[in-house]
């Protein structure tokens, strides 16, 4: 993106820093400012400082951001932007850099002419990070001098002082902070979490280089992200495990009505739609006006094209947006000076000018592209027509499901052993691999609150199947009916019949595969089940150790070693390695895996922020492409551990 599109309206100096209110509230209620004090909130600290550096890149002044995790989990973020102003702010009589780090809502983003567009929490970032850190140190290179200031828990403990010299033309900011253990549940940063977010930021900021280094490893681990192709390369990355329908990524960019628009998309031969939208580099999980503009342009342009090229029969109905977006991977990124967000979570853009800007720019550029590439247009329309036919078949299958569910309890699947309590808050359903384990589970369960649904074999891989085939699969139909909340546009979480959906499979490779197939189905058809924390994985034991008529269960190899070291290693030890749930009698299954007072459940979670990386993970694991899957497994093998010992 050229600097002419983000030209700033005035000098970024001390008096462009505006002040709105003080800092005290942040330490009292950190969740209001960073979302939570969990690992998610911890990582948000890094994003806030990085976002300030990205704003410098958007304004055309920064080319490289370095993020370093030190051995003590302190973090340094360095950029080569203009450097935070060091002059005295006339309203406070303090150096502007001190105002930025000690006053809430102080920054160059509040109409002082410092930035035309910006991401982050709109000027909240730097001071919030400072308030929630044991210490924070800032260094600024400015006119040949290095300025330094230190803060502790949000308060300046030194004045701004010159501590050295730098090249006269060198500018930039370096921030080091240590998250406060009094505030956060954990202060250990996860390299992969940071890597995914920083990769995304680099995709969205064409030409910017971001380097992440982890000094906790020896030798230090480093990843660098730099994409001259911007979101075009983002789409290629998202499509990595899929087979593209045509070689090009179709993209367009430009300025319209004060909105800078970038759009890139490519269809693949799959059936799922993966569309991500961003405003000023911040993801908008609920879309908004920019997404509406994108969808309108796509639907209208392809229908007009199909009619003009006689690819649709005269009496055929128009293609719907869903037909055209089948197998679509797209990224919409806009930059706007005053974004307005709707809804409780502020995740949906409301600016009306964004819709018009995206719609007119994409319609114009896409029409030209299709005229020049008729073979690509024909491929997309043919795929959309196939989707239209499948949609009709799926609608009939769905109508059948709806008619059955109108009969309510009578339509529950025959193999479901339901619970007697009718209050969903008290109820849970176990999805059990195989009929024999299902039989044990039915005997073992607490009948009032625990339902059992045995699943025969491996369910359909929904990553490779159209909706009509998915709805025709017996195991999937049984789950949809049992849960009661519908799928896709029929999904209604208030009708969910169980508070906990527990996947209970064997502790081996096949069990892990079945669990992944189930999670893929939930993610593609009922993502809110995962987002709202209703999905769990049961943890059956790997070993049973008997000695002198006493019994111990071990869930990991390490746990077994600990038990052996406690009871002693001798010939009286009888150790059984469980190959599957079916090897346990009902009492053992209850005691180890189903009893709420003793069992270990792992909750499956997903933030909106993680959506693109989750999408890539499922595509990589469940898609057709072997090479990306092999790379993924090799890269993540250490984290996953052995699935089958």
C-alpha cells in the first residue's frame, strides 16, 4: 500500500498526543481493557505494542518490527518508525512519551493529526500494557539521541533522559515489558500463538517485515514474516492444504470514498467457505458492512456474467451467494479513519460507506477480470451450478429432518440412551466410539444426567463432502437429532439438549482420528458449540496397575512412572495397557472416565481471533493434500506427543 493513501494530516509531535482520562481503573478491572487475565489477555499485551508499530507502517514510516521473548518471559518490541515524540506535551507539562505510557486514551489516534488510520484499542494500548506490567522500559531514537524512561506498574520511576547516541537519521521505538504475575493467571508466552497473530499482521500489511525470536530456547527459535503480495499471499496460505480451482488469486485494491479497500479470493475444489474480514488490521469475526459489500458484488457480478455468457439457461433461477461462495477462500481488508462497530462485542463493522466502497470497487475490477479470463469465469459458474443442485437436494434432506423433529422426542435416534433429566444444564452426552464401548458406557452411566450415543466406525469427513451427502450420513443425522439445535442457518443454541458434549474415543491413532473427524464436523456446521465451550474430550486411562489387590490408573507414561516409583517395582505389579475403551468393564469405565468427581475432561476452546489458524489446521489435517499434512505433523509432533505408544 503506497504512502499516498495514508498521508497524515499534520506533524506527529508532542501536542498531537491528546488526553482523555487516568489509569487507575486498569489494574482494578484489567478484563475491561484486554478481554481477560488468562493466556489470551497476556498475549494481547504484545499485540497492543505491535499494533502501535504497525500504525507507523500504515502511515508509511516503519518497515521492520522485531518481537523478542526473553528467558524470563519479558518481551521487547522494536520498530524503525518515527519514534514516539519526546517533546513536552503542553497540556500536561510532561514529555509526550510519558503521557502515552501513563495516561489512558492518550495517543496520536484521537484526531490530533498523528494518524489517518490505526488499529489497536484506539490509543488505549500502550498505557494499559504499562499498567499491567511489573516494569516497562521505553527507548526512543530521535535526532541522534537515545531517550529512555522506566515505569513500574504504570508509574514513571525515572524521568525521560538521554542515555546515548544513535545515527542522526535513525529513528524508532523499543519497548520492553514484563507482565505482572499479580494480574495474570499465567505469564508464560506461547510462541505459536504469537507466531499466528504476527503472521496475520504481516499478511495484512504488505511489505512490512515482522521477526519473532524466542530466547527461551537454545539456540533461539526465530520466524520472520514478510509478504510483498499482502493478502493475495494470505489467500494462498489459507488454501495451502486445498486444491485451487484455477491458478490465479483474484485481487483488487484501491481508494473509494475515503475507504482503502483490498480484496483477494480464490475458489478451491472443496465445499466450505472461508472468508475473513479485517478493519485496520483487526479481525471482524461477525463481518459487517464491508462483508455485505463483498457478498453483494460477488453475487451480482457472477450472475450478470453467467447470463451474458449464456452459462445459465434463460428459465434457470439466479445463483445464490451461497452457491457462488462454495469452496471460496477470501480476505477482505479495509482501512478507514473512523470505524464504527456494532453489537455488544464490537466485532461487526457498521460504517455504511464501507459497503459501497467494497461493492463498487470489487464489481468493477471483477467484471474486467472475468472478461479477460473467460475460462476462470466458466469454472466458477459451473461449480456454482453444481452447488445449486446440491443445495436443492440438501434442502429436501433438511426439510425431512425438520418434519421429523416436529415430532420431538419420537424422532430421537434409536441407539441413543437418553438421560431422564430434561434440564439441559444438568445433562451431558457421550459420543462413544464403537458398539461394545457404547454398551459398557450405557451400563456405567448415571442415567439421570448422562446420555450415550454410540457411533459406528469413522464418521464422514465433512471436509470432503457436500451438504447433501453430509445430511445423508446416518451417524451425523443421529448427532444432529440428538443435540436438537440444528446446523448452519437452522442452528439455535437455546435448543441444545445437553450442556456438555463429550467425545469419548480410544487412546490410540484411530481414536484420535475419530475425535478429529467429529471436531471437524462441529467446527464446520456448529462452530458455536466450540466457541461457547460445550465440547469436551474424555481422557480414558492408558494403564491400570494392580498390586496386592489395590488398583491405580495412569493417564500418561509419566504418571505410570510416578505410581511405580511410589509402590515399588517388583513382580507383584500387574500392569495392563488399555488398547481401547472396550477393554474396561462398566465399573472401570465409570471410575476412570465418566465419574464427574474423578474424571479428566479437556474442554475444546476457540477464540474468534484464532479462526483463520483453526481453519488452516482442519484443512491441513482433513484435506486432500498430503504434503502440507506431513509438514504440519512434523512441525507439531513435539507438542502433540505420541498418539500410540
